[in-house]
């Protein structure tokens, strides 16, 4: 299908909207009526047609505006994109992976012509037509990682693998859910995960590290993570907490449906062939509560999940103060009927709201 | 499914190099490009040898950026369990085989200011790919390669010819030895040392570098471990509820696979940790041969690496 790109903002007047198409394909993260923290990894090899899982790098109606927002963030804070000197090869790996994937998966939007190391890259939505020499940085306006991630939705962490450990040695991070590349750069896996509650007790991170170290070429993996954001704000960085933290106090029973967004991260993991590094794209999807409530199954389920979530997780995810307000709103969409398993909307088979 | 992704390939060249080593060239059956890889990676080659499926890892030695073909070199091991003999005696140009995607457990540390390579015998192969990789970027490297004799020095001539200033060859039969201590002392700050060869050589380089106060992060090694034959033994698999016999010439991992157990693996050489298995009960002695578990774990009797380690005794019950 041809995608109609929205012209919208993720700040100021917040004109961000999801079309009905985008709502239908929103990666709702709860496969049952309760939520427990887990690593929940699966292979990243396509998925239902039209879903965010279908392609290696999903492109949707927010693409062009998200890239504009990224450019704005980088203007104000260039340290959101960093790459330690030894990570340049991994940057080329990522550039190659994204260009090859997008040109194969979206031939109407992206084209890649390769003649040896002379590459021509055409990005129609962003009106880019660039010929450069692969592996020669001087032929690009930015380093390879920055160049390609200015053209790809989602944050990107590139992890070097040394001595059975992963190191956060490069990244492009402008749409993050409250973590800071500038703080984490150069850290190892345990250091950058340090604030997660209870996880060490569960041994989850040891297993997650082992899993990630063993991700091999040709066998990428994925998982979903989620949190809550007031207003469709992409850049919820610690650096800017003083600007966005306050917005959490602006929720009212009248505006919550419009302002409160479920924020879902599609996290994928690919082994990079030339550098043996691991890339960790973190793609953010936002959906307003009122849009989620148009899917009866999600209305029922979201209420139950938020209601039953342990306090420490609600605190960790930053919405414990607003939870009563959320539950007042969400309970109106829960009629107590059972829900079907799995994350899909099941609009045809799930009954409409009975109240 | 265990192991890395598979690729269907055709053998397009079989080139005997000397009395012991033969090189094989693989191209994709469907003519497509093979994945690029990083120097130091290996592939696991599947061999259909009579009724037995053998899966042996070999370092990729070709230029990692050449996607038209992969090459490996196989040293014939007459005393081994037959994988190398199968490659030497059975595999012919035109044969179709299955190999795995590249897996790298011996990658370059790209932070290094200089890469110092120390190779013994067939241990030269991962360095060939790493040298190709570094040459694409004018990387700073130096090779010290020790082999038995000129006649058995695989690739020694080619290397000396293309990189005369960076290659140093030592022939055992001419009593030439790597002056290791001197060599390590003379390295600039930020040098990483990599060693691949027989176990004795790896231990020698590791202990010498440690004695010279090299940081552990700057010492890298890959040892080619092949499972060794041993006395047959019996094991009970608790989850699949089977009791199986491990034969003299097969590994515990191979025996489980033969019985249809999908046990995880990657390197099949005791290095990657993927096959780590919990021991539920035992009476007897483990013959641990892996590099993955540490001494305490070996002594604990709680874990075994079935790709290379064996057991002697009455009972062994595993969590599989
Ligand atoms: S398969 Fe790698 S250690 Fe056993």
C-alpha cells in the first residue's frame, strides 16, 4: 500500500494523530488481562500482513514527521547521537542493513543501487537522492550511523560485544522513554540496566544477556515493552524532564482520553555482520487512550492490566500518581466480558462494549 | 531448531595444499550472495557420513567482504573421529552441502591500536580473514606464524609475499621459535594479542602475556577443540525421558541429536556456552574439556558441556 505521511508535531501544539489504519496496527503489548515483567523474546521474522512485525524496519504514516522531530532534537542537543571511534564499522553495518531492508521491503519508497562500493540511495519520502562510496565516511554528510538513523524511525543503540559482555558504544537516541545515551555511553549491560526494580532478584537480566550474546546473523529477535506518556511527546528524555514531567500534572477527567498515551516500544535485535556488534532498534508507537478504546478488547484489557499492576511497576513506569484518574476513565470501557488471548484487536469476533 | 541459520552451498573447488591440509570453496546453490561476516567467524559444516550426521566448525578464511564464496581449510586428523577424513576423502567438486551462517566467537577488538596475531599450524585460518578485513581499512597488524616445516606451512608463502613486512614465519624443523617475551615487550600501548593454535601454544601466550602484565581484555584466543573419542557411557535424559548410549566415537551432543533431542549448540567446540546443561544426578567422574565453565563449575558436578565433555561412571542424569 502507499502510505499517506502525516504532517504533525510531537511537541508544542501536539498535532500528532493516528489514522484508523494506524490504530488497527498499533502494537498493543498485553497478550492477556494481566502483565508480568519478562524478557518475552521471539524471532523477528515477519508477522501478520500490515502489522508492525511484518517488515524488518516498519515504516508508517508518522515517518516524515518523526524524522523532522529528530532533526530538531539533534539541533538542540547533538550529544543525542554518539559513536565511539571503534564503532564506525558497526555504523556501516547498520546503514547497509537498513538500506537493503527498506529498499526490499518498500520498493515504492526506497531504492538502493549498488555497483561495487558505489551506492546510490533514493529515499522518496524524505526527498533524498545520494550517491556515495560505501565504507568511505568522507562521502557522507554525517557518520554512517547518524546518516541512516536520521532516516529511520526509532532509537538505535549499537552494542559492541567483547568478553561475553555487551557495551553501549554508539547510539542515536531522540525518542527515548526516559533514558540517556550521554549517561549510558560506554557502559556495559548491567550498568545501563541498573535502575530496573526487582529484576536482579529474578535473574532475568542474566538470562537476557545470555540470549542477546547468542543472537546470530540471519536470526534477529524482538520483544515489546511499554510505558505511559502524557501528550504524544517522543522525546521524554531525562535531560528534558523539567519540560515534560510537569505535563503529567495536567491530566483531568475531561482531557485524559485525548492526552494520555500508551507508549509501546518494539525492540528488535540484529547481529551486525561486519563488526560482530549487535544493533538494538527501539521503535516507539504512541496511541491515545480514546483511540485505544475504539477497540473493545483493548478497552477491557487495558483497564484490567492497569488496575492489577503492582505498585512498584506503576511507580517505575512513572504513572502511579495518575493511576486513579486512569482507572476512572478506563473502567467505563470494561464491561467484565472475557477477552480473547493474544494482542490482536479481533474486531470481528470480540463483542462491542455492553454498557 | 538449534544452531545458527543454514545455507545450502555447492562445493566449487577442492584444493589440496600439502600433505595434510585441503581447501574447500563454497558457493550458494541458488547463486545468491553469501552474507558478509567478520574476521574470526566460523561456519558449521554438515556432513552426511553414512548414517551419521557430523557437524564440524571451521574458521572462514576468505575475505569477509567477498560474498561470492566462502573458503575453509581442513587439516586431516587421522586419529580423529572422522569429520576431517570425510572432508578429505569424500567431498568432491560439485557436491551440495549445508553450512551454517557465520558465527564469530573470536572477533577483533576494534578498539585496538594494533593487532598482534600469533598462529600455530592450521590456527592460521581465522587470521587470514581478519587480515583481509583489516587490509580494507589500513588496519595495523602483525603476524607471527609457527608451522612444522616449509612443506606443511599452509599459506606461509602467500602471506610473506603479499605482506612481507608484517609476516614472520617460524619453522619448527629449522628450530625457529617465536621470541614471545621480547615480542610482547616491544608492543605499543593499546596492542591486542590474538592466538589460535594448539592448546600448548595458547597457554604459553596467555601465561606469558599475563606475566608481562597485559590486561586480560587485550588477550584473545580461540582453540580448535574437536570432541575426543572415549569410552562409551550411558546417560539418562530427564525431560525427554530417554536413556541413551554415547558411543566411543561420538560426543554426548551428537548422541542426543541422534536420538532426536533438539539440544542447543553453536560452536560445538567447548567455547560458546550455548550447550551448557544442568546435571541432575551423577555417580562417577566427568571428563570436562570445554573452555566455558570455570574450574569451580567443573568441580561442582552441576554442569556439563555436551559438545566436548564426557563421563565415566555409573549414572548420569541430565536436564534435557
Ligand atoms: S556448543 Fe559451544 S560450548 Fe558447546
